[in-house]
C-alpha cells in the first residue's frame, strides 16, 4: 500500500470512535428531550434515513465508476 493509503487506513479507528461519541451524545440528548420511547424511535428513523442515503450514494458511485474488463492469462 502507498503511504497515503496507510495513513487513511489508520484513521478508521479514530473516525469510528468519533462517530460513536456523536451517536451516543445525540441519542442521549434526544432521549432527555422527548422521552425514552419517542427518542429511540426518532433515533432509529434517523439511522434508517442515513443508511438509505449512504446506500443510494454508494449505488450511484458504483454505477458511475467505469469498470475495466479483467484480462485473463
């Protein structure tokens, strides 16, 4: 791997920890403001929405990227 790929790969645990902190903080503040049941419902809906957006973005990225044919030896 090249050096920029190694640096990028080493950021994954940091980004995951940051995402976990933001997620827990957002969930806790949501629960404290609207209540436990509604808070978790909204939290789940936000997760589904984010997952759908990522799914569409990746789907468009895969469809837009050119695929080079594999050469067989």
